């Protein structure tokens, strides 16, 4: 029972500078911080997670979306290690010019960019 209680006290939190943090809410401690490539200076809009049993532990996968970016990052952490691992970066709008800095494109709209995962 203590192991499952530890799983429910862990949170993944995004900040305004493109980083995600693994927080243990029961101990009020930041356990890990991960700067995501291509999200520097962008607010994290949405984080969607899924947790599953994996080799005597639990594995949590998270999809992360930032404001004004066509990239979705997939990260994971094992609950007994508490360290983020970056797995994939998916460009959901490959036809956009200059995906790293859309602000520089003239007449750029953000209607096709992901807001949720």
C-alpha cells in the first residue's frame, strides 16, 4: 500500500520557461527538472500522462505541449528512479515554415498548433 501511495503523490508540473519538474507533493520536494529542447522560453500548456506497471515498478509516460510550438515531447520516468528520460519529439505540423521560431513568420496563425495532448 505504501508504494501506491507514493505514486499518487508525484506530480509533473510545467513552468513558463519550457521546463518540466517532477514534484513529490507529500514531501514538498522537487525530485527532477528537465529542460525540453525547442521549448526554451515557452510556457508549458498541457501535460497528459499515463502510468502502467513495468518490471517491478511503475512507468509514467507524459506528452508535453508548449505555447506556440508544433512540437510534442514524450518523456517518461520510472517511479523507483525519479528521473525524466526524453523519448520522442513529434512535429504535428510538419508543413509550417521555421517551426523553432514561428513568431518570425509573417502572417503566421496558431490555429493548427496543439493546445492539448
